[in-house]
C-alpha cells in the first residue's frame, strides 16, 4: 500500500513517450516489441518493431527470398524474436541485448526500456544521470551485475508490472459513477479502497509520470488534504476510521471520499481530472502550482446527487462544532448547515457551484 504511495510507478500512458514502431508509428509499449536477432538469439541492433509489422516484414522478405534487414539501420539478421519479459526472466532479457563482450551498450538498454514502457529514452537517461533511479553512475557499457544491483532493474521491473496491470484497461471510468470507479481502482479487491489505490488513480487521470517528481509531489499534497478531510468526516460519523482505506459506502455516500475527490480534482482548468472531458483552453497559471492548492472548481455535482459536502461546508461544520462544544448554550446551532447562530450566513445545500463570475 504505502510502497506505491511513496514510490509511484505510473508513466503517463502511451501518449506520454516511448519508442514507436518505425513502420506503423504505433507506440511499441502497447504490445511486446520485436527485434532482429542473430543465430544465437541476440539482438543485432537497438531497434524494435511491433509484432504485427514484424510478421508482415518477415513474410515479405521470405517471399522475396531476401535476407531480413532492420528497416532503420539496414543491419541484416536471420530472424526476428519477441523481446523477453523482464519480470519473467531478468537475465534472459539482459542477455537478449548483449554484445559479444557480454555487456550491453547504455543506449541499447535505454532503447529497450523505451520500447517496453511508455517512457522517453532521453528522459530516462537524464533521470539516471541525476541519481533518481540508480545508486551509482552508469557508464557507456553495462554489465549484468551493474544492471541488477544498481537500482535500474528494480525500477524497470516495478514499472513493467504496473504497465501490465493498467496498460490495456481501456478508458478510465468517470468518477460520477461511484460504484464503477470504486471497483475499477480497488486493485487489491479487499472491499477497502486503499490510500495508495486512490493516489494511483489520480496520477493516471492526470497523466503524471513518476519521473516528474515535482508534479507527483504537488498532486500528493493536494490529495493529502482530501484524504485528511475524509478521515476526519469518517471519525465524526463513526467515532473511528481506518486510515488504510475506505469502504464503498464511505466512498459513495454524500460528503464521502467520492464527493471530496470530485470537488478537488474533478475538473481542473488545464487538466482532464477525474471526469474525462476535453481539456479547456486556459493560458492562465499552472493549476498544479503551490498557489493553486486551494482552488475550487466550478462544476455541477454528479448526476442524481443531493448536494455536496464542499470545503466551505466542512470548514463551517468544524467551526460550528467547536463553538457548540465550548459554549453549551449554543447547542441550537444546526451542525451541517453553517454557523447561522454565530452570525455567519447559512450555506445552502445546492447542486453544484455558481458559474464563473456569478454572485455567490
């Protein structure tokens, strides 16, 4: 649970980067990459094709009686093979890429990772040089021991598992369907939506890569505020709460985690958010900057909702409870509807928020 929360493994999806097939230009990470290999089963060059184009390319070469050649570097090879899965056979994956020296050129290694994961090879190389992935610098040629013990293998392995888990799940669900959203992201299938599972959902909707640590940190701070508010409300209702996660009932009820997430992340000005819609044109400030952490969206509640426990209502409720607890005579204050008795106006239970520029 906390491992993903502290060290996320999202890469932003196939549109965020990664190598493309040189024939059809589709992202290679959508399938299993294919390389041209020699008689010993080792790649002859650092270039990859998608499986579909490789089959067609091989068939055309065989029909013409020609030797197979890489369409990028024109190096010849007797056959083509799928790149082994790293999670199945780490040494087999590494040996597939090795030269006669038994080492793998750093550029080949990065290209292979970029072919299997939606990550740009140059961006990955910069992260390695900055010490964000490996525990020591990586030279021009990499040995199996360097790959397995430097931290790169662990990084690729964790991200490959995440990619296999969510790489082909189709469209992400709209948070307005609370039940579908809960079931989709409850990967542990325990009936308890974990904090790490909700954070994974946020990173995936926003296309945030684990390599962009500043952006991940900002989203985590925003989510921490929502999670703390949810735990506070659960304790108020039940007298206790599990800090590990929330049940489907706690997620879906009015004022529950679903409402709080939709308020905080539903429709950011420049982001898709948790309700997949076209991004609006907005040339203003970055909504993920530190100054935007308290931004409140302007949008309706989910269909069929009966109001939303907004941040203003939460603050008013908390203040009302404090006053009621410290001044026994003020028990007639209606908790959950503002501090009308303390001189503040009642906050109406309304569907949605006023339109931009409208009077409150």
